[in-house]
């Protein structure tokens, strides 16, 4: 899992059937931008927790995604 910050969104008018109704966010994490399927209603500026790889795909009902936003982070230890 990774922590990142939502910096934008991606709009797709045509997408695979299994992705219909899915929202995609651009998340800055560890120096890179990742497109992630949003599962919690996050928005630009939110700090989020990302699940990646197979876990993300399973969380999104086995849709072909590499990353999923699974939580909005309120704080973290050491802040």
C-alpha cells in the first residue's frame, strides 16, 4: 500500500464494460503520478491510501486496474 495525494482526475467517455460507472483519479505518490480507481469518493487535495497490483483488482471486482483508492487519510503517525 502507498500514501499519495490526489492531484487530478481522468475522464473517459468510452471504457470497458467492467469499468462503467468507475471514477479515476490521478494520485501523486513517491515521485510518480498513478491513475487509480476511486472507491471512496476522494477529491483533489485529499491524502489517500492506495492498494496496488492484484489487491487493487480484487477490490474493484476483478476489473483490470493496477491501483485503487481505498481510504482518505486523516493523519499518520509522526506528523
